[in-house]
């Protein structure tokens, strides 16, 4: 007979993300909580449902991003992949997780974004790389407007 203990969402999420692919039962056994609790957290943060057996892993960040988003009219891109509890779109590749905005920026601009990202378009949730602006770009735009 197993003892069920109270575990925080953060603890469950940490274990879910620490391994490339892990079942709810394995996480529950590791933390001493119920598998349904793990399933609730998995769904709440938008992680995919665990499926038994081997699945094709994404070979790159670009593939992961492209497979979990779709182009829409006007050069925008809609996220179809998992989201954090807050609703932020996230990309998982191997054992890492990043926001879709940062991955899109890096893929489009060929460099890491500096500071927070903002959208240059008015479409909520657009993850198109060309519509992401970092601090460096915003400061350059301000400097140009000041002249």
C-alpha cells in the first residue's frame, strides 16, 4: 500500500521536464503522489499526453518549432503546440524547453534575443520570428525616432 503525499505543481513539473519522456505513473512513483495529480499538471501546462513506445523526436529546434506552428495570412504564425500554465507557447527539444517566441526570434534573426521580446504586429499570440523584437531592436528604433 502506497502513501499519497501533497506535492506542488512545481515539483511535478520539474520531474516531468527533467526527463525526455516520462509517464504519469513514473512521476507519481518518484514523488509519492497520485498519477491523476501528475496528469492534471501535465494538462494544465500544456504538455503532451504520455504515449507508450518510441516516438520520433524532433531533430532540431527548427523542426520542433515548425511542426508545432502553422503559417497564417499576412505572414503571421499560429502556435499549435503545448503551452505553459500562463498560456505562453513553449517548444521542447530533447530535454530543454524554451518559449516559442525566443526560438522563433533565434531562427529568424540568427542570434539570441537580448532582454524581453515584444511583438511588432497586433495579432495576439503571433509567433512569427520576423514579428519578434528584442531590447536591442527597440533601442535602435527609439534612437532612430529621436533623430
